[in-house]
């Protein structure tokens, strides 16, 4: 009898220990709603969070809110820098802070779809990740040339004039000996040194070197050797991915990522007025990877926060693996040529160089503006901050993390 009581006691004891040791389930906001909780109810210092928000507002980006003017002021000295995609007037400084899945603070105009510039690159890497997870891209070390056919650019001219005879009619993205060596990994990490002109934008004209007489003659770096932030090359990657999927990348993103995470229908992803191709008899726009020449992703802060929460949870959304954990691990692995960069546009905090106030484990999706999605798995924290000066990002993060101090 005593033995049975003892067994029952330990069984009950271990059940209680197991119950109390289990973490509560992760909260994932359903579509069209997102539970908000006061920061103090979750053990955070709400005054410190308010201080961080005020800091973000006080450090609003100094460039004009008109994004076409802002682009001209940022890149106007570059050759062939004219915008060829849409721009829009942006809103006020805006943000959303998510802790344990719940919104604990917001400011500005979080419902307003604004240009998010190069955060678009993270959405582009996501659709490539989907192709990898589905086996459409077998290995990221494969040369992209083997995946991309000759591409027909859309041309309103029905007939070719005699002067057109002999001119190329199709786009061959990876024709040169140098380009044939470029892999998916090189392009995702911006280490390809891809050469060519796409949509009227030469690769050398995007953030050109300081020696103009070498723009057209310099030796190419071996793929993987040198990191260079370059939107023409990103757009070449977007075109290659479109050919792999055989359909518009916004459709891929909507069906496989944005709808499953409950994003709104207000976002849209656009390319350029001249970036149309004919694929399988369909007219498709090849989208851009950012707003350098206009276009890119126009999206609200809530939808950016949902995407950030997806990447914090290693591609899992409420039990469904939308992007493989392996893909997220690769995306956040440092690039040899630039340890502060993973796949685009995952900026890493290697050696705490990007954000000295945060841990090395955080990563940030960053776009011009500055737009950022701060992702901090240790603190179960995502913060979307829009239209803040680039050099104020760490100041915001420092104030935000102080809310966790006991």
C-alpha cells in the first residue's frame, strides 16, 4: 500500500514539474487581427519603450519624404541613375514592436503601405528559399546558368527594322565566361561580381568605383571573393528566379508566405516600366529587389512585422514550416567576404559591429530610408522601425533593450 502511494506521489510530482517546465505556446496573430498587450503586463518597462519610440521619432530620416527626390539626392551622381519604377510620398516615422508575438507598442502610420526599399531583398531571398525547399533549385552551389533559359524581353514593335538585323533578340544573363561561374549562393550573398546591363542599368554604374577610367575595363573578381552591394545584380537574380518559377514572384510570395502568415492585401511588389518579359506565352513583369531605381515592395509595418516574426521563428508559422529551418540557418550564416551579411537582406551583428547594444545573435532586414526589421530571438522580440536615420538604429535598440532590465 505504501509502495503504491509512493509511486502515485512521484508520478504526480513529475507531472507537475513537466507541466510547469513547458513553455506556453508561441502566439501567432491570425489574419485581420493582432492581439495587443501592455508592455508592463509582460514584465517590461513601458516608460523605457516610450523613450525608445520618442528617440525614433526625433531621429526621423533627413531626406525628403518624396521618395523620388530622396532617390535623386542619394544616387543622382551615379551614371544612369534615373528612376524607371514608381516612387511615392512616404508617411511619418512609423513602427511596431512585437514581444512574444503580441504587439506591445506602435506609432506613426503602421497601416500605411510605403516603399520599403531594400527590405524587398529579404522577400526576394524568401521566394528563392521556397524554390530551394521544393527542389526546384537543387544546390545553392550550382551555377545559375544551368537554370535560366534565353529570355524574351517584351517589345511593342511587331516587326524588326532592317537596322535591327543581327542585334540580340533575347536576354542571356549568364553568357560570359565569368558569369557562367556564378552560383545561387554568390548572388544571394552579393559576391558574384556579375557583369552586364539589365533594364538599361549597367552593373558598373551602381555605386561605381572612384576611378571612372576603369569602369569599363577593370578585371573581374572571382565569384565569392569580394562583396559589393549592387541592385543591378539583385535584379538579375530576380529575373533568374522568375524563370525558375515560371510565374511572377509576387504571386509566389503571396501564395506561399504572405497569405499563410495573415498579411494584408495592401502590399504590392513592382518592377520597372521596362522590365517586362514574355515567358510561356505570358507577359510577366520581373520585379526589382529594392527602390534604388524605383519600385520594389510597398508594404505596411504590420505586414513587415509578420514577416519578421516568421524569420524569428525560423520559418515556422503556427506549426507550419513555410521556409525550412535549414534555409533560415543558411540565410543568417556570415558571408566570408563580409561577415556582417548573410543572404540578402539579412544584416548580421557579427562582433556587434552593426548594433553594439545588441547581442551578436540578432539580425536585421534593412532597406534605405532607413527601414528596418530588428529580429532578436533571445528576447523574443521583433521591431519594425521606418524612416529613422541610419546612425540612430543602435540608439533605438539600446533604449528598447533597456526595457528588459530588471
